[in-house]
């Protein structure tokens, strides 16, 4: 079973490219991520609940979710990441991994996307 998981993990790194992350057109979702798979098909993944805060919004002074106190922001981030640590975080095309690494990682969306692409070798 572990060997199969490792094989699947390696295949994802070889076969997937992140094309873009843009605001979602799906009601209630923040973003849509578009991936190019090895079979040359596109996969769209919607992620992030629009009505909830995330670390990037809590860190942005222009957001209604802005939290001035960095310790409070970091505590909320740690709480989210703890609750979602058992999500499917090894598959970059999962909504859970996108939320975890893009919305709850770095203070800015751009910084989180860059880290996500680097972590999963999606360039």
C-alpha cells in the first residue's frame, strides 16, 4: 500500500502543470485552479469558501477579515492547519491541498501560489 501511495505521488509530480488560479465563477467558492494533466486535458478545481476568512485575507489590510495582531493571525492559521492536517495534502489537484497551501500558507496569495508551485514542482 505504501508503495502504491509513493508511486501515485511521483506520478502527480511528473504529469501535472498548474496553468492558473483565478477568481471562481462557482457560487460560494473563492478560486478556481486550472491544471494541465499528462493526457493534455484540463482539470478545474474550485476551492475556498467565499464566506470564510483565510490567512491571505486576514493578512491583507484591505480585507474585511483583516486581523491587525499577527499572533492572532498565526494562531488562527495554526488552528486551521491542525484541523486539516489529515486532508489529502499530497495531491496538488485536490481542493484540500489548494486551500491548505494557497489560502493558509503565506500572507499573500502571490507568495502562497509561488510556494505551492515550487513545492509540487508545477512550473
